[in-house]
């Protein structure tokens, strides 16, 4: 009998490829299973099937599921960049609609707590979320409180203004009432240097978009349109905040000529009228909300809604988003995600303060 001896290197390579092929086989099988599940699943699905409910601790730390007749506090999480993924007007409106259906029907929602940790984002979605919360509390006559443990700026602060009271922690960053349009690049000089020309075919008065290849875009109709949009968006933002906070001493005149788009810590933001309590924590806001909703005499439930995700969906969406952000950051220095480019923004970026 003859024995064939393999070198350690060959053995290691063989083991590596065996493991690699096994893992590859599992991934392919998983993908095929996901595709088949999608093919044979019903094409008709209701909104409720994509949303799941999560039980949160009450002010005493209890998470026991109570009977369907028990009162409920709905927590809406406004965390991250507004306008991206599932943080937009449509998703928040969906959560609010679902809160009146199924096990939540029969008017179980007695109060709403906005949990905000956001630098803001798209102006349209910020306004849609603000309007949705305002409509909800008006129609169903429920108190709404907002709490921020960290960042409550720009569009995030706009949404907070839909609340009857705003709470912030001592280390929170609050404010940045302003509007901007970004990013904008002009490549005219680069094109001249490299002998590049551009041609745009457009029909209709003022149809051409922001002229990125023109020597002097300032003063053109497109450029002036953008200035008007930003000015009007800013004016609407200021009026909204002033309407909500004038009784706390924060007026439109002060926002425009004194505070501008500055940000402040919790205690200073309270002093300036941005929040009602700038030395608060989550339990403070929740406890006060329980009292104002008259729920302190018996048990109640705190819930929030989330969108269901498949592991494959999370893997693909997260990786793709990461690759796009890395490419944009390396090539153009763009930090906002692509969906928000070339749109009116209520967005706070701390890096702007360093320029």
C-alpha cells in the first residue's frame, strides 16, 4: 500500500476551498429559498402585515402584556436622517393609522411620546411627519410630548414642535432652525481646463435645472428659483416654530435675528425657549405624560411600531447603502445619503460649523 503525503500548504488550500464552497452553497440555497418564497407568496398584502408591534417598559419598568382593554401610550421613534429608509412621512402616517386598528382599536391610544434623536433631513418628509402628528392629536384629542436624549435639530426640531411639551437631556443638542439646498457643484472651470463641453436639450421656459456647467450660474432663472425655494422653506420653518413656542418666549424675530440656526444644550435651549425642560430624562417625560393623560391610577401599556425586515433584505440594503456612501464620500465629500441630494433640507451637520 502506498501513502501519498500532502504538504501543509496544499492541505490548507484544500481545506479553505472546501469550506468556501460549503459556505457558498449555503448562501445560494438561502437566496433560492428567498426567491421561491417571494414567487409563491400572495401578491396582495395589507399594510398591517409589514408592521409589528413592540412592547416597551412603562414608567415602572413593566413590560407585561395587558388585556386589550388597557390604555396605551404610543411611542414614535424619530431617529436617524429624516427621509431615509423607514423614517419618512409615509411610514409615520402608517404607524399612526395602525395605532387605531386591530388590538389597538376602541380608542386605546391615550397619549403619544415622540422619541427624537435626529439631525433632521428632507424638508418635505419633516413637514409631513409634523402635519401627521398634529392631525392625530387634534382628531383623537390626545396629549403629545417629545423627548430627545441627544440630537433634536433642524427637521427633528420641527417635528418636536408638534408636541405639547418638549423635554431634553442636559447633554442634548437642540435647535438649528434653518434651511439649505445642497450639495451644489460647478464644473465650468474644470471643463474649460480639460476641453470638455456640455449640451443640454430642454423645452419649456425655465425648464433647465441648476446650471452646473455654466460660468456664472448666479443670477440665472434656475439659480434664482433655488434661492426662492430655500427662502420660502426657511420662512415656513420659522413661522411654525414661532407658533409653537411664542408662549415660551421664542419669537420669529428672535429666530431670524438673534439665534439663527444655532444649536444649544438642553439647559440653554430651555432658557432660550426651545424646550420646556432641558434637564430631563426619558422617565421624566414619560411620567409627566402618564399624569397628563390620567393614566397614573392604573396599569397602561407603552408600545411602538416597527417595519418587519428579512435578514436578506437587511444585508443587501445595508451593504448597498454603505458602498454608495463610501463612494460618494471618497469622490465628492458628500456625507448626506443620495436620496436627499438636490432637495430642500432641514438638516444639521456639525461639520458645517468647522468650515
